[in-house]
């Protein structure tokens, strides 16, 4: 079974959403983890938009990548340029993947405009996650 790490800056939005979808699409065929270079706590709006799509991430925790140094990852996915450029050394021989998703936590505007941006980014991550599992796990 593959070990997959999703890495972001703060492990609060994008990596949490990706972890939720990757777990959903992998259906137990991979162990999915998410972490950040820093920890900012799981964003309540990320929890909300995932619940709207039927996936509960309310029990997720915000973890620092250093907590996972002893796990032999097969794949590491960075979901923002900052994490890709500043990823600390991770031991092991793993495949690295990168896709820069916009940070919904930086959205400005009315509450509806902000939550709309969270939904837009969620949908981008959902499509990426589904395709990733199809190409890397269910091949």
C-alpha cells in the first residue's frame, strides 16, 4: 500500500481538502497524510465546503511535516508553490508531484464571495485528486 503525503504551507486549507479527496478516491488503497511547513490549524471554511460535498474533515489536525519524517512516502504532492520551493528535506525515494492551487484563505470580499472562492478551489482540488488516484493508484 502506498504512503502519500500532501504538503502545503500551513496545512489548513488546500492540503486538508486534498487529503480528504485523496482518501475518498483511494478507497483504502493508500495511506494519505497531509502536513505543512508550518501549522495554522484546519480552516473552518475548508471543513464547511468539504461537508457540502459529503466529506467530513472536521477531525483532521494541522500537522508539521517534521512529524512524518519516519514514514517512507511513495509520493509527495505539493499543492502550493511556497511548499514546493521551501520543502524541507524528506528522507526516502519518492515521486514528487506539484500543482499550485490558489490559497482560498487569502480570498477577499463579502462572506459569500469568500466562501465561493473556497468552493472553486475545492472543486479544482477534487478534480486533481480524482485524476491522481486514477493515474497513480488505480492504474
